[in-house]
C-alpha cells in the first residue's frame, strides 16, 4: 500500500517538525536521535571497533537542546484564537439552517468542544505540519436514531493518497477517492500485550456517484489491491445517510498552509525554525565538549614512577624518581581559541531567528521600538499568520456548507447561508476612545454607519471589555424595565 509520492517527500519533514516541537526527549533519545546528532568519523570508527562510542555518548549527554521551536508554534497557533470568528447559519437568521447543522457550532466532533476547539486544533496543525483533514460524518445513537453531524479530524500523516477531479458547482467535493490510515494500538486481553492494528478507510464514489466508506483491516494490502473503487464490497462498506439522503460527493476538506485541496502539498510553514533549533543543538554538543576539554587539563609527570591513579586535581603527588633523572610535572591544556568561534556560531544560529520568528512581533516588538517600527514589523509578521488563519476558516466553512447540503439545501443556498470568517485584525488599532466618541457624534449628523457598525468600532477600541451587540441591547432593555 504505497502512499502518494508527495506524501513520501513530506513525511520526513512532518516527523522532523514534530520531534523538534516535542523537545529534548525526542531529539536526544528518540528513534531518530542519531539523525539529529550524527557521529563524527572518529566516533564512527570507535563505534565499529568497540560496539559503542564513549566519546559520542559524552558529547550527546552534555549537549542542550534549546527548544525555541515550540513556543513559536504555540504562540502563533494561540494568537489565531485571540479574536472569535464570525459564524452565521443564515443570510437573515440562523434558523434558516436545521438544528442539526447549527449544533455543529457547540458540539460536532469527538471532543464535543464545537467549532472553537476544532479551529484551535486545525490552526495548530497548520502551523506545525502545514496540513490537516476534516471529514463530515454522521453519528447515530445505539438504536440508529437521532442522527447528528460530526467532523472527524485527520492529522497530516493519516491522509495517504487520493485522486481529485476539477471542481464544478454541481459537485462541491473535488475528490474521487481518498485513502486514510486509521491504524492504532490495541490491547490484547488474552496475551496482555499491546499491538499495532492495521486499519485503513477508503472514501469513494461508486458507479452511481454515491459516497461510501470502506474499511480495510483483515489483509489491507490484499484488500486494497483487489478493491474496485466503483463497486466496493458490500460486507465492509457503509453509505452514510442523513434523513435518508446520500451524498454525491466526498465531504472531506484537506486544509494546507494557505490553500485547500488534497492535491496541494506544502512544507510545514516554520520548518526553518525547527532546523535552526536542531542545528543549534549540534553546535552546542561540540561547544560543551570543547569547554569540558579546555576546563579539564591533563597532568603530565616525566621521569617518575606512575603516581596514584586515583589522585585528583587539588591533591598532592609525591613522585619517586626513575633512574635518578630529574622529575618534571606540568599541565597539558588545550587552546581556547576555538571556543570563541563555536560561541559565535551558536549566536549566529540564534540570531537567524529574527528573520523567521514572529514571536516578538506578536508580543509587541519591544517596549523601546518606535510606533512606526512596531507597525511595520507587526504588519509584515502577521501577514502570513492571517493567511493561515483565513485558510483554516475556509476549511471549517466548507464543512458547514457540506452539512447544509446534506441536510437538503442546494449548493448555492448553502453557500449563501453559511459563514465562518476568521477575524484577522491582529494589529492593535491606534484609535483612541476620544476619537471614537467624536466619530459617533459626527455620525449622528451624517448617518455614515449603522448603530451596530458603530458598536463594533467601539468594541475594537476596547477589546475584551464590551459584550456583544445583542447582549448589550438586552441589558439596556432590562435597565429600562427597572
């Protein structure tokens, strides 16, 4: 079961980014530790001769992995949750969409945390891996009743292969088939051991262009080779239905860094920062080894019997002359000239972060920066973040549109009703409260904006203070009653 060639190119990059994010345990002691800190020629020769390299083990143990990749990923993904998105299920009223579609906002996934939780996980995966997939599915109660929509999430390594066709208004989904890896670890109660259970899910369209799901778990390789995508086997195939209605497209959305689609393959957006972190770890291993060698001089004693091997620096040696020759003792020390170069290399590696990191931009670019400098750096630093955020919002909106179509709406009706829009106004507005008050007074005369639009403008100048427009109107009504 060979994955897509593009998948094979990106899989090592996903592993690299995830290990760099996880930190010291994965980088220094994980299955790919030797890739992140390769042996030198001398260490390789020692390992071949003795079965292990003591010098390499010391160098790896003394090195520090400074994980400046994790806070960057976490900060960027978290920053996209700063402003709540705009969610609408109708052009005029949310009641235009069925209750099952609207329920996705509050529930709608295995974690029961609604669209807010979904957006957080989606944005995080976009920043870390650059890819995440969403599948609209139907879940029912034990009796097969009370069908509800649920969005199933698939990380980048789980979407193995697929085939797409040109988009058309009559067929919103552009995939002909998708192969998903759902392999997991299962506990065998008889043997009392855990084992990996291979399990794959095929999403396809049969000869009647109806959406189905087929599981491959008995002999996946053989089942996949024998599978006719247009005529799936009945015993392992399910046709998801909502109110007796089947779909004629595959309701899966593959979200990438700044574009949607299975056939879009993008590198993790901040992979360079992960490489800098691992590169700094490699330089630090040589720097710490050099420090140890420089700080631990070797005692040289000539023309004397061998001294006590347990003697330590700071102790006293009473050597016995050999052959009456004069005894000499000295300390052999390494030059410290290379230490400055290694230290400079570490600083250069960290300094390169200023070209890739947006963490300081998201936090304000420093208290001593001028207003223009902050505005320039923040606007450029958040441009890429806003693009990622908008793409993630489009992915969630597409899933809601699919749910609306499945509930009976036409594609055009669904797209008119459903809105899920990210608020990317990350740059703090410079409007002062007095300026807003003056504008409100002018608006009373010239009627430029509606009251709701004015209220939103006021909310932007006082973030986190004012309630929603509807809640504010309700509170005003309650005050009048009192």
